């Protein structure tokens, strides 16, 4: 699952899975960003104006999010695993950072399992 705003976004792979005969749960984007999702105010209004559309999102953010989402799927199909749970990226700063699947990372988002 992914979420993005004007110039940044996140791709998070959350799921329940059996790993080495143990049930494992990776928190989803809803788990990690629960407070932000619950407090989100939708200011999005429909517009036919190209200028309004350009001002809503930076060029390429949706393509970048989609590319990272497809890469997760490809790694799962091709290799049967991925080495990280998600990615956080910003077109404004150029930063792209992995989100690792571990309790310490999850606690930084306020999620406790």
C-alpha cells in the first residue's frame, strides 16, 4: 500500500505471513500512519484546470511511488523475498530511504506490536 502527498510518499508492505512455521505480521501503512490517517482533512476539490492539477502534486511523484510498488512485487515474484518493508521518498529533498521491518523502526512511527 502506498500514500503520497504533493512531493513525497511512502510505500509500505504490510501483511500476515507464515515465516519458518511462525505467524508473522508486518504492520500496514494504516498501522504505521494511523494517527495521520484518522486526522486527515480532505481539502481536495475537483477541478478541470491544468494549473490546479499541477499545483496539487509535483510531476513524477505518482510514477516514483508506482515504480517502488512494482519493485516490491518483482522482488517477491523473482526472489521470494524483499530485504526491507517499505520506502519513504521525497522529490523535494531527493531523499529515498528504506523502511526496515523491525520493532525499533515501527516504534518510531508510534506502532507497538
